[in-house]
């Protein structure tokens, strides 16, 4: 099932099942496991991110070719950082370049996002996908100057500005994506493909990440894991290709769809 979240005509936030034809069936209940088909076709209002996670767990340097383009060693363990709920942005809404704490080096990163569907802890690799509710597109927007030069060796500052984690356009349940590590993944910047690769290049695949992140740690339903980006980021271009106001960024993942956001300056 492809699940969307939107503002209904009665001004409430509702969920719908998106068909291949584009029709939307209203769903009653809520995530992670309370959605029920109603049989009622609706015209959705404003499209929202498919969920509002309490926490977003990010994984860095998780594609072999991306590690190579940055000159980094292949990590022995997954590199973890955390993005707050303030970073969430809806499809179609702007990614804001920070002005108050200014950045001149804001970068795009297409990523596969994994949504946990059941409480889990100390999950074994063989069982890991059984705890997944579904998948969506993510853009792990990163202010590289604050991530690398001014972050005190921590990545969190450069990845935690408002709007720095668009999610969407839909949440695709696991029955439609049996293997999350066999998907084409792309970034289009102003219509040009700047990243175009496959999730099979992950150093730590989705089951390995769930096993690692759940070790001695409870993952609650609705936890989002963003799984790293392939090569082609703006930082590695020659010259670097940073996001600028007026740009339009699209994350395109096979079997999920396209997540598109314009770029603008923060409004003070």
C-alpha cells in the first residue's frame, strides 16, 4: 500500500491509500498499525510528510562510492547522527537556507528512509525487516560548513536546521518493497540528475542497520532511519555545487516516487 498524509477538507490531518491511477481512498485510524480502509474516495488537500517522527536516526558514509568520492575510509561500524523533529519538511514546501546562522554550503543528499512499525530491541539481522512498516524518500539536507568546519567534529549542527529533512511523497509498505537494497535512487537538481545509483551499494544494508541501531536500544514505532546517500553530492563536485534560492531538488526512488522541494532563504 502507498500511504499519504494530507489535510482533509474538514481541516483535520488524515491518511489515504494512493492507487496507481492517482485515486485516494480515505483511511481511518493512524500510524503505525491502526489504518483501516473505508472504501471512500477523497480529493486530498495539502500533501504532508507521510508521518511526523519523534526522532530521525541518520547514517553517514554508508555508500561505498560516496565514501570514495569524499576520500573517507570505509567505516567499521555505522556512523550515527540524529536529526530532530524540527528538521521535518513536507513535499512541495521549501528547504530554507539558514540566514541567522548563515551557511553558504548547503547540500542535497537523496536517501532511502526506513520507518519502524513495531517496538524492537536487540533485533537479529534475520528478523530485522519484520519490524519495518515501510519506506519513503528523504533528503538529508546538510550545511557542510557547519557540519565539517564549525561543528566541533560533530555532524549534528550542520544537519539540524529547520526543514533539513523533507520526507515523502508517500509511505510504501513492505509488501511492495521486499528488498530495500535493490532500488534505483536519484537526485534531480533543477531537472538534472546529479545522483543516480542503487541502494545495493550500501556498506551496511537495511537489516544490518536495524540490528545495529536496536542493540541495547529500544526503537519505537514511527522511528525513521535515513540510510545514507550515494555519490554525486554537491560537496564533491568540481567546483562544489551548493543549493541556492530558486533551485528545485527532487529525490526519486524506485517503487516510491518523487519528493520535490524548492529552495529559499530563511525568513527572519
